[in-house]
């Protein structure tokens, strides 16, 4: 199994998948063996049977992900994104986490919530949520919310944090 570089590039990985697809179409023996070794649908198939499969780019992406030790291309993408996020500042990581939790409906933009990515980011860096009331809203930290309300009951209706939303909205989402 090959390993993911410390600074992976998703664009480069996509190009690798495209090259693998081209090599498979050209019946390159090395490509055929890579597919046999890492793609479940190709496992144990002779060359002629492998060449008759209707493989697409997503199959090659799956093969590349499995070569790198991931169960799917989506898992590989998530890990690459996490590694890239580690290189940003704390405020950027916090904003990304909130976007993962709330999605475009609350955070703005055209994307859906990604709770697994949010969980992965928080597991990777638990201190990210330290002393942030929007994190407390999203994670259900009732004690932190009680303390904040006791200190200033009106804060529940004020726009706060990088998303500029009231805690009352954040906690109900």
C-alpha cells in the first residue's frame, strides 16, 4: 500500500485516476494488476474479463483511494481536506467547522451540512470548540449555554461569531 503524502493535492490525485483509466483502456498490464489488487469488482479477474468491465473514472478514483488505505474516494477527499485545513489558522478552521455543521442554509453558500466532516475535524482538534458559544450551541453543551445566559440573558438574540447568527438560532438548528 502506498501512503498519502503529508501535503496531498486532490487535483493531482484526480489526474492519477484519469491516467489509470487511460492505462486500463490501453490494457496496460500494470494498470490491470493495480485494479485487481485494489478494486473489489476486479479482484481475481483475468485480463480479458477485466477489460470487459464497464469501468469509469469513479472506479479509478476508488482504486487510488484503496491503494492509499481508504475505503472510498469520499474518505480520501475528506482526509485531504482535513490535512489542508490543519495548515490554516484557528479562525479559519472554526469557520469551516461551523459551515460543516450548519451548511449553506445558516452559514451562507450553496453547500449541504457535512456532519461527518465536522466530527472528523473536531476529533482531530478538540480544542477548536474551547470557549466558543456557537460550538456549544452545535454540540449541545448545556452547561456552557447556561453560564452564558446567566452572564447576559440578552445574548441569545444577538448575532455572534463568524456566522453572525443568534445563539437561539444556532442551538435550534
